[in-house]
C-alpha cells in the first residue's frame, strides 16, 4: 500500500518543480514593454522600460543584434528602466536585455539617420511605392517574404527591395552582397538580392515576393523604384543555428583587357566581346569603374559587359577596363548548425546549384554512387559537406600541372586532379548529395601584386547562406607560390581570406547577339561562361589577357 503514496509524492514533487519553473520563466526573466528613442536619431539615447531588469546592473547587459554594449554606454539602470547611449556606428537591429535569470523578448530599433530619404524635389511619396504589409514579419536568410502595397510598378530592372544590413558585419563591412540599381540601392546600411532574376519570385504593381538576401539584418524593408523609395517597414531576420561575418577588407585595382588584331588592311566586319562582370557577393563589392575603353554596347547582359566593334579597324584594337574592387575576409560559426532542407522546400534560386551542367557532372553514375557512399544517411547539409571534404583530403591527390585533357570524371577515376577539377569534383559530390553548390573562378592576389588564376567553391546552408571552401588551399597547398591567406590551412573549409578575387560564380549562360559566322567559347579559363566573342564578316585574332592587379590598398 506504500507504492501509490510514493507515486503521489513523486507527482506532487514534479508539479511543484513545474510550477517553480513556470514562475521563473514567466516572472524571473527580464521583459521589455516599451522603447523610447527606438528611432535612433539625434542623440541616439535609448530608454528601455519593462520588468525584471534588477535594481543594479550587476551581470546584466543590453544586447544589440546579440552583441553587448560597451560599459560606457550605460547611463542608468533600475528594475523597470534602463537608459543607454547607442553608438553612432550602430545600425538598425534587435535589442534584448540579458540578466543572470535569462534573456528578454526582442524589440526592434531603427537607425532612421541611416535610412535613405528622398532628396528635395523628388516625387512625393504618394506617387511612389508604399508598403502596406510584410508577411511573415520574421524570416530567416533565404526565406520568402511577401510585400503588399501599391505603386511598385513593373520596371524590375531599375527597382529593388532593400533590407537593413546586418550590424554584425562590423564597421564599414557590407555584411552581404548588394546590387546597385539606378535607384540608389547601394546606399549605406542596406542590402539587396545579388541575383534579381532568381531571388525575386514575383513583382507586380501591388505584390512583391522576394528571398531574404545574405547580409540582411533586422530593421527595415524599403522598396525602391524609379518613382522613389517607400517608407521603411519594420522587419526581422530570424537567427539560425549558424552564422558568418566579414572582417579585414582589402581593395584592389584590377585591369581587364582583350587585344584584337585584324587580318585586313582596311576596316571590316563586326566583332562582339562578352567580358565577364565581377560578381557582387557577400564578401566582394565592385566600388567603381576607373576607366573603360571603348564604351560598352550593353552593361549587364548575362553577367557580362558587351563590347560591339562595327567595322573592325585595321591593326590592333584593345578593349579594356579598370575596376576598383573591395574584398573582405569571411568567417563562419557552424559548430552547432542544425539546419536541413525539408522535402519540397528547396527555393527556386538554389535549383541551378543542384543540377548537372557543362561544368559540374553531378548526374554521372560514378559521382552519384560515390556521393551516396560518402554521405550515407546524413541529413544535415553541413555534416554532408564535412564528409565530402574529409573524403577528398584523404583520397584525391592534387596536381600542380594537370593534363590539358583532364576532366573532373577522368581526374576522379585517377584519384588525382588539378585545381580546377578539384573544385568541380567537390561541387559534383555536394550536388549529388543534395547540397546546393557552385564553383567559383577567379584569382589569388599574391603579396607582390601578381594575380594567379584559381578555382574554389561555395555550398549553401539554409538560414546562413553560401559557405566558402577552397579545397586546394585547405590541404596546405600553395599554387604558383601563393604567399597570403590564413596560417591554418584547414580554415579554408568554411572561411576565406581577402586575397580571393571572384570573376564568376557558377556557369554563366550567354546567348549570342549576332548569330554570326564565328564564335569563341573558351578564351579565358578564369571565367565560367559559355560565350566569349562573336564575329560577322571579320577576320582577326584575339588574345584575352589575364586580369592584372595594378594597385592594392
């Protein structure tokens, strides 16, 4: 008869513990009820009102986007009110109060002095875009956002959705890739999708559906069109179990050129050159075009700039441009990453990164069988990537000078590959294992200013974004005397230094404009594109020079 009594006592004890835990959860944790000064304008003084802050600061802290304010930021602290001074460099973000009893609910502050405003004389807001709602109000990186309102127009090529940048990017870091339409979407403090053709899933006068780009942070959404900018609308970026950030920017002045020599002593025919556009990504920004000759025929055609030479002159003609490019080192924190791609949840902008194409043999039988063996039943994409990295480092030898006839499949069978094939094999195995991946072609910047053609890759993690991986440098190799970068070679799996200058990400499919009598499809190995030049009625020879670093800052 004692057993029921013991059970009753156990149940009572559990009930008391549950009640105590609930009381702690409800009343012990700090709670924010209101913010005064949440616009972060003027003096940037913020007053936080609520409960459970503690009469003394003690171990309490105010967090802005997860980062604690410095000790000199605190003006006053009491159980129901905290006043702090927000640094002038801080952007829009999430505010929380942390005490030894827990973390408060999140609230948003918006740096209004960093929100772009319409200049005097521009059209009134009534004639420009206006946001009525954003659904859902909180979305992770890569998630789909529906923006409803009016006057969004249909000129998507000169319009953009701008998100507040993630303040965790630090300092002058962009913390994300940003496009730069004519509406001024490159203004400080905002980031827009870097591939509008894939990231915008709908755009009409009243509805926009857009994927949250890398580098976006909690704060505001703004719709920019040729008719002006909408008022900012509050929005939150949902934190995931992994993160990445930028640091240590480097600026390079790079020179691109193509030399054409006519085989005639008089003007003849037409030649079209498709020069690759350097991508603007999470870690790379094209700051300006220093000089360009001749003027381009089209500035953005299939991720290339088009130069059209009618009546090709006799002798030699040079097409060239010099760009100022800023590149950041990037780091990731993925130790506790738990994301995954659910059934049917893969967004459209990632589908090309899972398909087989002319570069990546993701559907080859040998690749599919090997990927299945490596990944097994693993579902976590980060762990899949780590398994692929471990297999490659153990089973694939690197060759500094591969055969000119080497392909990713022949290299995989031989268990020996050059830099290009190594990156493409890694991409193929990841895609076959259902992890979106894309190869990157570009250059390494040596400390003496020499640029070295090079290849690496990126794979995508839900709620985090594109993760860098340089499989050759990760094995401690230093091709062509590369003398920069991280001291710890293993860092190149998941991080990248500021000495990688990307020219193309994935395969750029370019359609011919002329349909002429001759075309060139393999003129520059450091750019992944399907077409480089066309001609009609012109006889000539061409030489694509490797991009040169003409200055670093």
